[in-house]
């Protein structure tokens, strides 16, 4: 069935039933007063700092239905927004989903997309509480995620608190998502284990909500999620903190299957590929040691914050020799 046959309100009713049947967070459900179906969503507030983020996914700009399933699309569209909440050290609570769809879109494709969203939302207790639908020539998904800190006394991770002498660290591996994108777009034939790993990294990123909260608990002040590429996102921190950074490229954590299949190119993928949605953060050596003990994923120190030219990120190899990279990461509204 096409969405044009079901109609806007029929589609809304169908998606509302899908969302209402998912458990979500017990606390968030209790606080929700009005969900999908009214002019706005309403919920009881609480005594904590509130967080909000919004992001858009546009067909043939941010995703291609030639390489992503609808279910993967739903997961990723929600995950990238939740990752922003993670980068602030917060908990995600509610999501608002706005869909623009061509009239010929199959209803089963839309419900598959929502299954992806609901699956991820359930893992973190997020309630999909409302949104909007409209007709458009291409698929566009805009999601707003609301969240909060544990209480008003809990500090928020920001991009502006890095200080000279602090170490720069990242969670898990870098460049895996970019390798997955290249595999899909170039139709590279890899063994099944590598193909599954890289596809999952690109299309089903895992927001580091738990890790972000643990960074706060261990005293980290500065963090960002890696969406545009390591260098590009580190520059954001350096510019707002009015510092520079020095990265030792040989210390970058790169998934072995990426190294095996992409060789020397794997380093460029790790430095500028983007869309890993891992956390990039700074802190004293002692603080990062505590983080390593607290979190369940890999944490790697890759460099340090330095005084000097604001916003400048210097790359060196293991011997201290300069390392040069042509492309530093993604930026909207620039010529490709």
C-alpha cells in the first residue's frame, strides 16, 4: 500500500500504534501527558537541566535508499540525534519525528523505518512522543531529541573547556563507518564478517549515552561526538576552547578489519571519514585512566591539548614528524 492510499491521518494512526506499543522508559511514560495525535506533546518537567537537539536526514544528501534499508535508516536517523545528547553527558528521554515522504512511498517501508527507530529507542528508554508528516518529492526525516542531566547540579559536557596539558582521547574505533560507506558506494566485495562489521558501523551507529554520563561522573568537562571527522570535530573543541591540539596518528584506534581491507587508506578514513559517532574528549591523564576503568568500551589517548594557534590541529607520526592530510572532514555548503 502507498502512503497516498493510506492518507496522512491513517499513516499517523498506524505509526502512533507502533510507538504506543513499545515500552520506552517507565519514568518518561509516567511524565508524558499528551503524546502523538494532538497539536503538541506535553509532559511533566523535572528538577534537572534540559537538553534538546535536532537533525535532518535528506535523501541523496545524507543517505541513499540504494545502500540503506528502511529499518537501518530509522535506526541511524534517531541514533545521530541521540549521539548529540550523549556528547553533552545527558540522558535521552523523548523524540519528535517529522517525515516528508513521496506519495508513492510504500507503507511497509515507513513502518520498517519506525521499527528501526523503536528498536533503538527501547534500548535507551526513549519515548517517541510526536512529530509531523507531509508530502515531498524526496524522503526527509527531521528528528528532535529531548534529554536531561541527572539533576541540576550535574555539569554538562561542552566543547569549550579544553585546557593545555590535557590528553585527547576517543571511545572505540575510528574510520569504520567511513570504510562502510566506501564499501557500499563502491560495491566492494569483502568477506562476510568484514562486510557485516562495516555496514553496521555506518548504518547502525551506537550512541554513547552511557559512556557520556560516565565521562561526567569521572570529571571530564569537554567532549564532542565524531560526526564530521576526527580532525574537523577536534577543531570545534580547539576553536571554542581557544587552544590547539597535537595528534599522534600512529596511536589512532583503527578496527583491524579496516586495516586489512583498506591498508594505508585506513588512516585517512580514521582522521577525516566521520560518522563514527564515538566520543572525542579531553582530560588529565588521571581522569582518562578513571574513564578507562569505568566504561566498557575501548578508550584510547591519541594526543594532547596545547597552547598556541587557536583551532589548529597538528598531526605527527610516532617519531614526531609532520603528517599531512588533504581532506579534514565534512562541512555543509562547501563545494565537493
